[in-house]
C-alpha cells in the first residue's frame, strides 16, 4: 500500500511555488490528476506512482510518500482525513489487568486510547463507518466483544495534556462535580494531595496537577480506565505511589496506560502492546506481550512473533562507569546555604568537579535540586554570595517557556549547532519552524542541543526526559554521555527517570528533606552507593535484566527482593 502524507501544519501553498505540483511527472502528463492545491495540497494516492519527487522538492518538508508492502487499505482502523495519519490495529484491553502502550510519540497511542474510550469514532479509513461495517471488520477478533459491550460500560479517561485543567477554580469544587466529598478525601490521602484541596487549580505545580487529574479520573465506579502519561512531573517516590494506586484500581477493572518511563512501565503493567511506524504518518500495533518480553523486544528492535524489525539497532544498558573523582579536578564548590522568602532552606555540602564525568542528581520534588544547579550557575544568592566557579557553564533549565518567534534555522546558524548535534536531536525537521511554535518534545530536544552546542566546561541539564518518548530519552542520554567523554567535560543531570540516570551517570548526589520546607544534599557518591541509598529510602530493590542489561524493579517481598535486602544490595548492576 502507498501512503501520501501531508503534514498540514507545514504545508504553505499560499507562499510556496507549488513545487510539488510543478515537478510531479503525473501532473506533467495530465492536469489535476495527482496533486490538487486549494487551501492545502491534496495528493491522490491511487494516482501517485511513489516517485517521491514532491517530497524532495517541497521547501517545507510537508510531504511523506511511504510504501507499505505488508499493509492493505482494508486493514486501516482509523484515518484523520485525506492524506492524514493512519492507524493499523488496536490494543485489546483485558479485565483485571493493566495494559501498557509503548512506542514513540506521534504513532497512534493517544489515538488508540480515544478509539477504545469511544471519544473518537472508528472510521476504517473512510469519512465515517457504520456499526455494521465495524462489526464485520472485527469479526472473529477478541476486541469485537469489547466494542459490543462498550456502550454499557462506564469509561474514565485521564488526558495527556493537563493545561486545560489549570483554571481559576478551587480544587475541591472541581472534584465535587466528579464524586462525593468522603471519596475525594480518601483518594487525596492515598495520592498525598490532601494539602492542596483548597488551592486554586491554576496555582498547582505540575506534579500536583497531575495527581489531581488522576484523582478526578479515579472518582466514581468506572469499568474501564485510561491514563495517558500519568507519571509526568512526578518524582520517583510519587511515581511508585501512583503505580501502586493504579494497580489497586485494576484488580477488578480494566486499565490502560501510556507511559515513557520504562522502569515504571515494566513495574506497573501486566501486558504491553508495542506501537511502531512513522511519526505523524502511520502507526501499527503489535500483538499483546508480557511486560518483560515487550520491553525487551522494544529495546532489541525486533518483534519475534511478528517476525518484524522495527529499528536498525538494539538499545542496551550494558555500560561501564567512571569511578567517582577519576578525571582531572577542575574546580570545587564550598558548603553553602540557600534561603527563600517562602521559608524554604537548602543546605549544600561541598564538592569537587572532575573532567569526563556525569553526576546524576536524584531526590523528591521540592527539596532544592533545581536551586542547587542554579546556584552553581551563579544565578542565586547564597549565604556566601553568588558562586563563581571560574568556569564556562552552559545551563538548560527545567521549564522551557518562550514567546520568541525566531526561526530555528537562524538560531542554529547563530549558535553554531553543527550537523552532528542536529542529526542526533533530529533538528532538521524543525528548521523552518518558529521557536514559539515547537511542541513540548521538540522544544526539549532543541534546548538540550543548544546547551550542548556551547563551548563550556560544565553543563547543567535539568529534567531532559520531560516530554520525550523512550527512544528520544535514550538517544539524549547517549548524546550527553558521549559528548562528556569526547570533550572531557562534566555534566550535572537532574531527572526522575532512573533508567535515563542509570544509562549516563557515573556518580550520584541525593537530595532529601521535607518538600517545600527544607532540603539537604548528600556528598558525591559512586553510582551504586547513590542509587542504593535512594532505593533503600523507597524500600525497593533493582536487578539487572539478563537480556537487555536494563534495571528492573523486583516485586516487593519476592525471593530476590528479600535476598538483596538481606545482603544490603539494593541495586545489582
């Protein structure tokens, strides 16, 4: 099957020279038989010969021509209009279990959730499709029974985008529309948000807003629950709390989760469906797999049951780490304190900075991790004045808000972001866009690339995994690690994704304390010591997966969990 995809947001027929139509060999023979241009371009897939000349000629990279030899038009589950995104296949939720959806951004996970939740109607690739046609399409498939009973089921859906919830309404007033006060307070206690029920929604932090959205979706007695990226903005402790909470819900219900944190996804889910395809063009769904097998198959890039390779190279976690303080010492920072008008106080132990080293920074939200790196960057006043490490420092902040309408290509030229970094962070597709038009993931990739492009001695990188999918997270971790080795530089990386930290960090600084009240840093520790201290505080143990080398959380009170705790080995790498 041949797909002609036009990315509507990139297609600009009012300002281009209609190069797609001008150079099309079919158009040269016949008028308006392949490409029709009105407000947007439209490509007739039945006439298109797949030469892809239009792809090369389009000045805005708005066109993709894709040949799918193993797919037919009658296999389409859903399509967003002519030349729009196509989804092949659907996951099959199972009652009494948690089903995870794993894959890149832009290949249909959120679309699948909308179709399964009934908020979007399946069209089988046409303008619309009747119940009879849908029933005939799924005949003999287990998912037919799911859709036949869907009208009688109560659905609960926690969306990916939380911005629509940040409104000027009191939290408790919003939640009262969803359930009873007694139920709200019970769930608020489980989710650790009792203290924000009287606050305004638009005054909540990202993590608080996330937990309130989960609370709202959990109120009432639904039959099927959908949670789209429920762990974003949460620290490791809260991710585990939310995971345990969701598993409790799923005991007698059906629960579907989209999540990019592989460590927690593996811990939370019973089964997985892997999504693969072309971002923004098409998505295909694998058969259902156990969580362990599914995650390893995804990292390996080969789906054994489907006999299909979804990636050229496997992603593995068998790596070596530098011993703490192994590189040449370049500077040090003193003991210092930070005090804020809010009353929050941070106490920092002294430390040294060595070349060719990555320091992972871990800890609860609200204990001063961002304040620490900002102090190192000389942005905050400490009890000893502003720090001056006498080094060139490049800083990527946690929050990436911008109103600039500067074009990405111009920024890349001005800041000397070379071809290598542009390739690693896939910036080519962004060059024609304006900075304020980038999505969260695009802005994150571009911001990390800008940070690493600077000629600095120390790189301070705050939450690089936010808004990124699994593959982007791993490629970002690899890029940071490789650059520090190649240039013999140092990076401090704050993140809550333990898989990302385990991939790139040589050493660890742990933050502890009472969120929003006080924080305290540990000394710089070896990776295993730092991770073990964190895991001990969380009462969980990690083991190394034999196939992929990735860390996995042991089931609580399992034989391996008890053995590792008894031996004092909270993490085995």
